[in-house]
């Protein structure tokens, strides 16, 4: 495939917008490597698609411990004891399986980019904690939808690690309570009927505004307000690349869209981009 003029380094304003992106197959991974190599402030935006290769099904898909049962709403946690008991029962039997899931080549490639100094941070829609488990600096990961690996007190706000609550769940029956104030505990994920918390969104917007390359991986970009973040990055002058199996509403803004497996594509592209580094240093003196 012809790489086209929109992959050459460009000054601000020179960049093509609202034109068709280059849609590359997985085998055209060198196009992505070129964008990664040119960028110094990459921000990745990840959705369910980066974790399917770790065995976590897309939450909209059928089956799996992450999607069985109806997730409780905030109202359920506040007022419906039966729904809470059902929730804790699912955690009692399913959490260890969730906690055993391992990150894949995609998560590890982002860690490599971070350690090379090119990745500012990761904004994720996932609650699985796999970026941190792969070695990402937790301070550089923004979890827009919270995390499955913590629970929080509805009364005093104390956050408890899921492993601690799990030990309690496995020792006894019923519903765990806050050990500080006796309050009701809730999942630390964003619940149905609950607005996205302000602080992670604020940090995500700051990342998007600082990026020189926004890399969308495995997100259909339909859940708002998160789906606007790549748009914010583009408006602030960033390039936009996507690795997705399906098209998204923002594809037409992208410089490059790669259709393929997130993990394999990203791992190969990152390897190439970092291997070019010595040549680039030599070329620029
Ligand atoms: Zn409490």
C-alpha cells in the first residue's frame, strides 16, 4: 500500500483533516510504526478490544465472568439489599478468575513505549487493570470507568483493595461492610445510571490536549463522553491512529486506521519503531 503524503512529518496546519484515512491491513504495520517513531508524546486510548486477546470478552458480548448477570445500578447499591447480595455472591465465586487474567502483547507494547519516554499515558475504558499489571506506571493510567480491583465505601469513601475484600468474602457469607464506618460497600467501577467521575475525565482531557499522537486501540468510540477524547486531541494538533476490528464514527479524522488484532499489531509496530531509534538519532545528529 502507498503510504501517502499524510504520513510524512508535517507542520501544524499542514495536516490533512476530514479526508479519508489510510485503512491498512495488519500486514501494513510499518505505517503505524512510522507514526509511533515520529511521535514524542503518545497518548493511548484503549477499549475492550485490547483485552479480548487476554481472554476477556467484550462486555457487550455473551458469556464470561465479566459479563454474567445484570450489573447492579447505583440505586441497587443504595437501596436494594437483594441485588447487593447477588453482586457479592458473583464476586465471591468469580473474582479470582478475573484477577488471574494476564496482560497481552498490546499492553506490554504500551509499557515499552512508556519506558522509552514516548508514551505520556493511557486513557482506558477498561476496568480490568491489565495496563498496570503489564507494568504501566499507575499514575499514567486514567481509568474512565473505574476498576474491578477495588471497592469503595458509600458513606466515608474509603477504598479497599479487592483482594482484601475477597479474603473476607471467602471466609464468610453475606455482605461485606466498611471496616472504618460500617457503611455499605460498592463496586469501584462506574455503574449504570451513574455519571462518569469528573477527576478521571479531567485528567483524560489534559492527556488528550498534550498528545502529539492519539492511538486508539480496540474501542468502538461510541460511549460518551469518552469518545470525544480523540476529537479533543485532533483539535489540539495531534495525529490520530487507530487499531480496531470495526469502524468508528471518528475513522474519517484518522491519519491511519489499522484493521487487525490489537495485541499483535501494536507489539510489532512498537518493536519496529523502537528499533529505528538509533538511526533517527544518527540522522538528526
Ligand atoms: Zn466507610
